[in-house]
């Protein structure tokens, strides 16, 4: 069965960077579109970005452009989200999520990682 | 960007009640709307996509309706295990925005 397993909790200082990983099993990374979503404490879900199979590239929410980098390592079946210049407002649980294998663009998120808490604090 | 407004943000209902959550889009999105259930401390789980199509394995007491700008999620016969926050999401272009969420409490 498909599983997305994320790396553990992170604590970072303001201005620093963090990288969260998401290891895929059950299918190969190239068959999915991995997206990243975050949820600040007590808040709703916020889409950060993800892979668009029709365009063949990563798409980012305007709010995060310039600070976030999404990458994928097919040799280890692992996706990564790196966020730089952290501020306290970035404190949140970060989720990776994916559609069904071989879906097209704009497919809903069927599989989710367990979430990674990133805490930004001096 | 397409904005999604969910209402109410919180509701409290009794077991067996019929509850309806509304999601309004700032512009027409056809039926390109998903509903997710998020239980406390867990990742969201897909319930419905497109707006009217129940995903495999989801109890039939859940249903979705609407198109264009007005959508609703109905739970017909609320159960204790339905304690959760429900989120709508549009998939009608980037950015893929979510509604603010509706927290459902069992009285």
C-alpha cells in the first residue's frame, strides 16, 4: 500500500532554514504528484506548492516563492521541502500529500504523510 | 486567487442529527471541489471529489452537492466518530486554496 513517511520534528531559529523529507513507498515517486501543505496551530490548511505533471515542473504559492524549494530524489524515493529565512509565523505542522498514481494535474490529495512539526523560536 | 469561505466555522450537534457545512467560492469552479475530514492530531483524509462524488470506503451518511460557487457537505445521521474538522479545497487552477475549516463537535 502507498505510504508517505515524513522526517521528525524540527526546531529552528528565526532567519534559519529547515528541510523536511517525505519518503514514498508502494509506488515510485515519478508516478505521483507530491504537494506540500501546512497548518499553523489552531488554523486551517495552507497549500505551499507541488509538482504539476502536465507542466512538468514545481508550482509554488506566490506567498512562498523565493523562500521555499521543493525537490525530489528518485534514487531514494524521497521528496523534500526546504524553507528559508524562517519567522515565527512559519511555526506549523507541514504535510506532504499526493494524488493517485498517474493522475493528471489538479487531482485531490489521496495520500498524506503524518505531518512534521516545525517550530521557529529564538 | 480563488477564495473559499466555509460556514459555520464551528458547530455542535447531537448523535443522529443531520448537519450541513457550506463552502462558497469567490468565482465559479465548476465541480472542482474536494472535501477532507481531519480528526484531532491526524492528517486530513479525502471524503469527496469532485463535489458530488463520495470516495471509496467513505460512509454513505456523507454526501456532497453544489457546483459553480456554492457547495455543501452533509452528514445525515451524525456519529461520534465524525468529531473532526472538515475542510474544502478547490482544484480549479493554482493556487490550490482551502477553506478555513469547520470544526464539528458532538454534544
